C-alpha cells in the first residue's frame, strides 16, 4: 500500500522530504526541500481557499423531498390525526380504489374518534381541498353520518343544502326520525327554527321537496303524543306527494 493512501497529502510530502534529506545527508538539499515544501504548502492552502470560495459562490440546489415525504410510511398512515394530509394523500389513489386503502380506513376511524367540533371544522376546511368529486362525496357522507350523533343540527342542515343544490334527497335525510326519537326536544326545536327561517327551497307552486321528508318524520313522531296536530299537518301535504304546502 502506498504511503499517500494512508496519510494526508501534505503530511506525506513532509515525510518524503525528511526521508530524502536523511538519505542524502545533505544540509543544502534539506534547505532546498524545505523551501519547496513551504511553497507547496502555501500553494495548497491557496488552492483550498479558492475551492472554498467557489463552493460558497455556487448556488445551493433546491432540497428535494425525501421518499418518505412523498410516500408516508404505513405507520404514519395508520396513526396520523392530520385529517387534511390524509385526505390529500388518499386523493392520489385512482377513483375506483380510494375506498380500499389504508388511508381511507384511517379516515373512517378518525371520523368516529373526532369530536363534533373537530368534524365540523374538518368538513368545512375540506371544501377548499383539491379533491376529486367521488372521493369528496363519499367522505362527506362518512363525516355527516358521524355528525348526526355529535352535531345533528349541522348534519341535517348540510343534508338540506345538498338536497337544494343536487335536486335529490340525500340518504341521511331520512334519519331525521332517529334524531326525533333520540332527542325530541332538540330535534323539534331545530326543525321549527328551520321553518321559521324559511330555509327550505320552494318551487313556483309553493311546494318544498326538501321539506317533505322532515315533515313526514315529524308527523309520525306526533301520532302518539298529539294525534290532532299530526292530522292537521297531514292535511297540508299535497295528495300528489309532490311537496308540502307552505
């Protein structure tokens, strides 16, 4: 093995010069070699300084994200509570596979663990995320079904908004009767506030398709406790079941 392979170049140069001096036994040669050594060391120092200056002057390349940043680990997906990041990560899946991923399973579990306030905030923030429609719709249904128990006022208000914008009854709207059975005072107060605020869409003939499933559930809930009121409200429903007269 060569000496220069195991010691720094300058040190190897010093050792080589000392060895040559001893071998020749010449003081003059030593002086000459020492002079040469000093020159080489000085040149080496200048060269290193020049290289350092060039390195500082070079623009720093942009840091590329690591592979783990691009593809989160399985442990992260299964434990993360970052709703928006999980949504965006799962949005990368093809539109026919997003329900069969670990990220989707984590979102479902997370929705069941989140409080009503957390779910409302996540639902509201998700409207600004660039998510493809099928994934967004399915995930909204998951969140709203949980919110029927944790914040039913928000959940059923969203069902009305969806009915009005999509012109079709959302599946969850039919579960208003469950809220009435579970908490009749709160459900009745909310429904009456919606009627008072006239939030239900109305067609030109004065009928409201969005109101029909709510009014039907409300009438059924009155049959046992107040049949006279239930009968009177039934009379307001058009025979064609095209809507509810206001």
